[in-house]
C-alpha cells in the first residue's frame, strides 16, 4: 500500500491538488482558511465514503456577501457526518 499511496500523492502534486481530512467541527474553519489563501481554484467536500457533497468554485472576485450562503451550506453539512475529506484544486503557479 505504501507505493500506491506515494503514486497518488505524486499524481495529485502534478495536478495541483491536495486533500485534507477534517472533522465536522473543523470543516467550516478549514474552508475559510483555504479561501483566504487565495490560490484555490476549486474546493470539493466529500464524506467518509468518498461521495461528493459539495463542489465550490472559488474565483478571484468572491467576497464575503457572496460566500455567506456557501458557508451556511457548509455549516449544515457539518451536522450530517463526523468526518470529511476536503479536496483542493489550486491554481497553476505559472499563471
């Protein structure tokens, strides 16, 4: 399994993707942190089984008022399950 895991990590680095495992309590805080970083293109929230709950496209012009309904939806998701995986697609460094 070690080699398999390494291949996935290398492939994700090539695609500018990363994953984070968080609890329901940590979910909203981590999403806000990722959006604040500014180099995120898309955020995908998945349950423990890998099923996608929510995909959030993040654009440069996104501001608080627009994100309020998204944050409310994330808060509701946090009540549905104990653990989540956040998949983050980042912008290319060259652009």
